[in-house]
């Protein structure tokens, strides 16, 4: 499974748990950190935890893949799941607006 297919699988999981405003950013040409960032919001800390837990659970059980690193479990307002080529960010809407990763990593070139 290539990183695009892997990212698509994660999007399907997030969507099944009612993740909000799911976006996939292709960052392969911008950084060596990952090929894709997946950004998603949840309406509450409970939903954010459920979204992150479901991704980790399904990927582990279906594909046998474990995350390289997980951050943010203690606060549950931004959970990061690092699968090396694909990094998943699950945000509370306030944190998502504050960090604005879509703008930071935008793939469009600014118009002159």
C-alpha cells in the first residue's frame, strides 16, 4: 500500500466517525517529514479522542501498522498520530484555527 492509499484509508476511518472538515495535504514536495498531512476536527475532546483512537485501532487491526509516535493524548484538543509517510492531526476547532496548518502548508502558489 502506497502512502496515498494509506492516507485514503485514514480519511475513510475519520469520515466513518463523523470527523469534520477532513483535508489531505500533499506535502511531499515541501518537507521530508511526510508525504501527506491529514487534518480533521472534532466538536469535543471526547470526539477528538474517539477519532484518534479509531484511526489507531483500525490501522493496527486491518493493516498491522503501528504509529511511530503519538502526541497530545493528555489534553485531547490536538492529537497527532505519526505514521511516518502520513501524519494525522485531529484538532479541536479553536486549535485548528489557531495553528492553521492548511495555510502553513498550502500547496497553491501565491498569485502575483
